[in-house]
C-alpha cells in the first residue's frame, strides 16, 4: 500500500481492524450497470448515501457545493448515488442519481460501514482513495492533491486557519455544545446577516447580530450525532457587505 493510501487509512479509520477492508477495496472496479450517467471526465468522486439516518444531513449540500467549486478546473466529476427517490429527498442542486432499489450497493458489494461509501475513481473506475472529503479537511486535501498530481496540475493551496474545536470521542447518543467568540476589532458596527451550518444535525445561535467595535458576540453550536465514526462540520456566519462568510469548524469521533 502506498504512503498516501496508508495515511488515508490512518485518518479515516484510525488504528483498528478496518484497515484490511480498506486494502481490499483500493483498486476495486466499481460498476455503474443500470445507471445512465454521462461520464465526461477522467476522474470521478462517488458518494453513496443510503437511507440510514438523516439523508439531507449526510448529503451536506453546502459543503459539497463548495468542494465542487474548488474542483471546477481539475477535470473531476462528482456523482451521488442515493438510496431514495426524488419525491422523498426534496429539492437539491447536487448531481444525484436515485437508487430506490439499492442496486449500486448490492452490485458493488460495498462494506456496510459508511466510511467506505465515498471514493475517488480513476479512468477505469477503479478505487484510488477512500474517505469523505467534506467531512475531513485532511482527506479533502489528499483528494485534490492526488487529482492534481495525476493530471500534472500545480497544487499550491493557500493556508487558511479557521476557528476550530475538537469535541473528542463520545457516544452517538450524546449531544455536544461548544461556543466560539466573535470579536469586532475593526468596524464601528459589525452586522451579522445570518448564521447557518453544513448539516441539519448541527445548529448554531448568535448572542447578538450587531457587535460594536471592541465588543464580542458568542456563537453557540450544538451538534446532535446522526451516525458513527469521524465527523467534521462547518458553521457559517454571514457578515453584512462581505461576500465570504466566517467559517467555524467542529470535529470529533462518535462511538
């Protein structure tokens, strides 16, 4: 197994007995028999989402749209296979293919562990990397870096440090709440237009929407688990007259 592959195993699985499952899946050819998908790129990222838990939460539409925008010039196609039908899922702008009979999962003998349900495929539809890039920034970096290296595209990411809190290891039956401080150091009045999150399992409230200069507001974030394993979520605070929102991050591991 390559150094990159081993590192991904460590990131998404940790030191446990799932490493053998990872090694068995890397290099496997994924079949799309029964799906009419217009493949138009050399590389593909496939995210299979079954009906367990909150499907809109697990789709993470906001995060995936941001990630897809980053991949715009990198010749990679993102495909969602969802065990549902369009009437149950609601409106979305993601490239989703519905699979109410769960053919994709059965045909490809995917592991039951959802950590193996998102993967990067090469031009022969063989698995190159495994892991969900919108749930872990290290996996996201590996996806983009690997795609760029294979396509001879220069990859020099800008270093961005967002406020971040690790919630540690806790039970999927627990709810965690953390707080971030937002301080206004520059503007006479910092006006907050809205607060939203990457997933319905994460909620956020701001203590006030107008922050005077040299004063602060408290952003309270509550995370209610919707699965097990590693998780990564983002909280967005839209500032008036600014295009890019402030981004706050939480992550941890559910048992």
